[in-house]
């Protein structure tokens, strides 16, 4: 039992925050700001998080499932050959310059 306590103590001593340090921080914050200010701050934070979640879910609902993939039109083989010829002509013109 003594070894377990020693390991926890060592871990907190080298950079961890113990429960007592957290309690001191909470007491200082409450003394500085007061409980009314902290409760209004908490409710404002909660409402902003709720609004953000609602906006994200609305965005996902409005987007149709078929349009989630990339927009492109299917090309026929003739269209591909024409675009390949145009690309080759552009490369040829660039080589001559």
C-alpha cells in the first residue's frame, strides 16, 4: 500500500497537478469572478456549444447524399481523345517556344 502512494506522489511531484492544487485554483477563480459571473459564463458557453452543434447538424442534413462526392461529368472516349489531342498540341507549342 505504501509503494502505491509513493508512485502517485512521485508522479505529481514531477509535473502533474494534484487535487489540492486544482482546489486552490478553483477557489481563487471563484473569489476573483464570483459565482454569478461564473454561472453566466457557463450558460453562455453551453449555449454557444449547443448552437455550434446545431449548425453542424443542419449543414449535414441540408447536403444531399448524392452530391457529397466530387462533381464531374462522365466523358465518352471521343471526348477523352479530343482533350488528349488538345493537351498534346499545347505541350508541342510550349516545346517550340
